[in-house]
C-alpha cells in the first residue's frame, strides 16, 4: 500500500496568513470604533435637537397668545427690577434674563363650537354698565370648567376658586380718573412694586339662559377709577414666566416655566408652580421688535466624559 502525504502550509505561508489576518483585524476594529463613535455622537445630537426643539415650541405656543404690552424682562435675582422686552437691544441684555408675559385664554376660546368667551362686549345692552357688561355669543359655563381644569381648581369664572380671570380690552389707551393713559406693563399688574392694575379688571361670570352671558367686575368701583368698556376684549387667567436658574457647580442653567398666577391680584411668579422645560441650557436670549418676539435657545448634551455637543434653536413669533 502506498501512503499519501498530505501537503501542509509552509512556515512562510503561515506567517503571511497571520500578517493578513492582523491587518484585517486592525482595519475592522478601527471601523467598529469609528462607527460606534459616530453613533454616540449622532444620538447626542438627536437628543439635544429634539429636547431643545420641544422646549422652544412650548414657548412659541404660549407666546403666540400673549397680550400686547405685557412682555417684560426681569432680573431673576431681583424680580421687581424689570424692563419691557421691546427695549432690549439687538445685542441682548445680560441682567434681565427672565421673560414674563400674560396670555389670553385660547383653550376655552377655541375648545368648542360656541366659544367660552366671544371677545365681544355689547356696550348698548341693558346689562352693560359700570359693574358688568354683556358678552353675546359666549358660553361662560364652559369657559369656567376649562379654566378650572387647567388651573387645578384654583381659578374660577362662575364660582369657587380663590382667583379670578381678568379682562383686557383691545385698546391702546384707558381712562385713569380724568387722565388718558397708555396701556403698559405697570397698569397690567406686572409692576410688582406698585401693583397698579388700573387697566386690568378681574371678573366673574353669569350664565344667562336664552340671553347674553354677563361678565361682572369683581371690584365694581375699582377704587374710584373710571372704566372705559370697549367692544373687543380678551380673557386671561394666567401669566407665564420663563426663568433660567443656574445649576449648582456648573455654568449651565435649568429653564423653568412658571404658570397659574395672577399679577392683577398681586401674585408674582416667584410663588407660582413651575415645570422644567429644559436642562443644561447655555444660552437663552429674547428680543421684541414691531410686535415680533425672537428667541434663541441653546442646550448641551453630554457625549462621554467631558465631551459635549451644543444645539441651538431660533424662533420668531409673528402675530
């Protein structure tokens, strides 16, 4: 019998195979590392982009319904110190970094086919006078239910609750005694120092079956100041404040949204509930010109260790 010898690899062939496998392994591991690093980076960018966009849109949605002349900038360390947002230059302001405004109640206005409040005041209706005015086309019962649900039953229009909504007439001026004055943050209750609410009037509602609903001024005399009732109004039950709060041991901020407080009743955002809109905020800037509010919001997202990425969003709210 013949024995056949099986061929074997020579030493040089084995060396070549080992070298080639080493090259392939090094290239493969490098590709895996780069792919993983790219994934980590893209995930951080996506998270930062989504969270910043959501926070910016929250602000846009609320600022869309702001009442004219109520947007002010405050110094967080001294909330009584404020300026109007329209007075902030294009370079911004490093002191008044908190944004505050009053929004009209769009929820009860647009929630049903018949609006909770119509925005129309019938100045010739027999029910209209110094103490109240008729508002045809309204369903104040529905408005009160919606406001109560949104405010956790702390604000009511037709009964219960310790706080009341307020009326803002769509006018440029109001009567203060025998003087004609312009609407502004001070008379709208946003001047915490004086708490002057001479152009803002808290109201309660009366639902009339088969007739126009009535909005009653809770202070009919209004400390002797003259009322001027205009045909168009907006109803508001809350002010809002967006305040950057420094995160301890960092240079970044937590962006808080304060809500459910009534400046026309002497309340300030410092005692109001709040929700955190966004953490690790590096930039929060705003300005107003010609009725358009502009926002810039930047936030950081950690990748690994001390490495971070920053995403910025800019929005313009045009009315």
